[in-house]
């Protein structure tokens, strides 16, 4: 398709659509939200901008566990480090 920039995905934080290569894919492994920059890890993925504000919105709305279809909360420490968010609760 001419002019196509590739697949688009929706950020679970701000809910805006963006080309997939501008978003970070996240998967759940053993209760931990794991960044998947190579888009190769198995399992259901969710997408997030590399922005602490988007992560905060996703956390406030409990969007990551819902998008990844996991029961209970996820440990976001690894994801915060990957995004560069210095605020850890």
C-alpha cells in the first residue's frame, strides 16, 4: 500500500494511535510487565509510548493488566526502568 507507514497500535496509556515502531511492546511474564523492544517475546502484548506520563495513565486506569488479560496487579518496576521513569511507588 503506497504511503503506508506500517501497522498502527494504540497506546494503553494515552489511548492514541501511533505506528508500532514508535511504541514499546509490553508482555506479562510471571506477574511482571516486561518490555519487549524486539517484539519477539511470546504472549499477548500491549503497546505504550516511551513516556512516563503514558505509563502513569496506564497504571492509574489499570490498563496494562486488562490489556494483557492477567488477573491481579503487575509489577511495573522493570517497565519503569526501561521508560526512564524515576518515580517508583
